[in-house]
C-alpha cells in the first residue's frame, strides 16, 4: 500500500509541475532588477510571455521544457526570444549545484538602438551572437562571441552631431579574474581591442575606448600616444 501511495504522490507532483501555470516563471524573472514578464500564457512546462526590461519591450519569449534533463538532476528548457529585429534562442538549465544560460542568433540595429538612443547614439548593421553563455557551478563564467557587420554610426558629442562609417567588428566574451569582459576589435585584423568592457561584481560596467577607436569614430584623440591605449572610460551601474 505504501508503494502505491508513493507512486500516486510522485504522479501528482509530476502532473502539478507539467500543468503549473506559466505565471510561476515570474517568480524567477522578478529576481532580475528591471526585468518583467507580461501577457504570460501556457504552463511552466510549455509557455510564452512578452518580456520587457525597464519598461521597454524586448520581444516574445517562448519556452519548452526538456524532460530528459530530470535524469541528470536538473530542470532544462529550450527557449526563443523573438521580435521584428531580434531572434535569439538557446538553453537554460538549473541543477542542484549548477546553472546555465546560453544564446545564439541575430540582433538587428533597431533593437540595439532602443538602448543606445538613451546616449544619443544610433548605428546601422546587424549583430550575430554565437554560443554566448553564462555558467554558474561554484563560480560564474561567461563565454562566447558577438560579430557586428559594421555600418554608419551616428552620435552626438559636445553639442555636435557626427556621422561616420565604422568597419565590421567582432567581440570575444570571457571571464577574467572574476570579472566578465567583452573585448571588441576589427573583424579582419588581429590588432589589440578597440573597445574593452568590464562587468564588475558590484553591478557596474566599465567601458574603455582606445585612441585607435576615437580615430575610426571620426573624433581623433587630441593628445598623441599609443594607439592601443585606453583614453576614454565611462561607467554605469547595471544592477545592485
């Protein structure tokens, strides 16, 4: 009798997870400051929602659980985030001692410009993400690559408008000494990075621009020196 009761309890829990409303996913999403889910539908097993960050719509998020992940002691889902200028997909997994989130796909200039517009910057061209991943298994590591096709870049600086053509670039994402980094350089050149970004554990992101980058952007740095040296640094707090 105890065996049948145990089987019944396990079956009930299994159906409960499968049929649990997708709105439960909000509990996880709400842990990220500024991230929100709207118009949530389906179940926790197979659902969809509109994703927004700081009030700005990102796209439609769809997910499907992978049952075999349970055999490895984890909850695993395949996901896709899409919009008119955005199509990313990947896998998210959560185990007892590890977590994984990876993504590959296409991001159009319009999606990026919704963020850059706050800084009086707009770009042309497309981005391609390849195996961008965030892994936690005692420490947190980031990896992957993002390529930009290049194109016209518009920005406003010191009350003046600038319009310049930028070459294609590729950025490598890594974790160095506990800090997540993104170093961007010319796609067809092995020279030193043009842009160096660091995401600190304090939630601040630091972006450094080299003298060579300011020349490409049509605003050469007025003080001579090493072209690969960082001459301008900006910081912003992304989360607390």
